[in-house]
């Protein structure tokens, strides 16, 4: 007998930014798998069970959730943000591909959520108003030289770049190296948005120029958006400056 597996995101952390569809999945499920701080965001009933694991145990977590769902349970795998953006949806799909045939029969429902770069962008203005990309600075799953190459190519192509996983205790140097690399390919005045815990009570939003961008103010709860050569800053006395990327780029066909 096959059960059901929901894969959801809690959004950036503000309860109001979790979708009604995801809340419906929470109400329907009996067992919840995830990293402790993400599970803590849910208001679970006494009859709903938590299965907590470390943030680096994604495949083991996905396998345990699939095994329970394959036995007939209604299971929910919980991510922060959107589960499909550097999160658990990919791990679940990978586990299904490499796991037993019974896991392919599970009723899998992946629900979209609000990812960090969208919350940070909304706080700052509209920096993602034109073409953009998202890059994780973590080299746990890919070599650093690939990250460097992608940063350079994205900058040369004119993409606004959202950086996930910018820094950690084990990786204190990578964000500074990324800024140094991008300074060779972007104007000195390119806006850099540091968005920490967007939408939560401890939110911090700061805008700096790339030439002066200070990597030390970021942590793992920070999502960083680096503008393109087209991205603009609109000053507003007494209020946070607006950062936006115009919808129409220089040199467009008329």
C-alpha cells in the first residue's frame, strides 16, 4: 500500500509567507521530516510526529520519509523557502531515482513556496526585474572552481545574481572571494543587497556598492543579491533606498 509524500517549504520564516496550499499539507500529514529549525516553524498537533535530522542529511531524510510513505503513511518533508530551490525536493527526487521500486509508486506532491531571494528582493525593491540567476556558494556538493566559473559567466552575461549559502563557519572565505572575482567584471557601483532573515523580527537589509561590499556582515541566514550593470538605486530620504533592474535593457530592439 502506497501513501502520500508532501514536500513543502515554510517560506523565508514569516508565518504569513507560508502558502495556504502548504498549510493544507501540514494539516493532512501525520509525520514530518526535516531540519529542526524548519520543523519548529510549524504548529503541529499532539498526534503529529516530528522526525528531526541534521541539515546535511538530506538523502537519508528523503529515504526515511519515502519508506514511511511507501508503507501507507501521509508524510511531509519540510524545507525552508521553496523546497525546489537548493532544498529537499531535489533530494527526494534523487532518492526515488536510486531507491526501491516501491518509492516510485508513492503519491508525490511537491508544493511551491517563497524562496529567500524573492523575500529579499521585495524588501529592497525589484532587483530581479530582469534576467537573473541563483548560485549557491557552498562547495559541499560541487567544486569551488565551478562556482567561480559560473559567477564570471553570469556577470559577463548581464544576469543579476542571487547568492545562497554565502558563508559558514567551515567556509568563512568564499563570499569575499566571490566579491573579489565579480569586481573584475562588474562596475564598482553595482548594488549588493544583504538580506538577512527577510520578513522575520530579526530582519536586516543593507545595500552596499560592490567596490565596498563587506562579506563579514553576512551569515548563513543571509541571501545576497548582486545587481547587473543595469541595476539602479533610487534614493529616498528617510527610507531604505530602492534597488531595481529595469525591465527594458540598454541596446534593446525598438
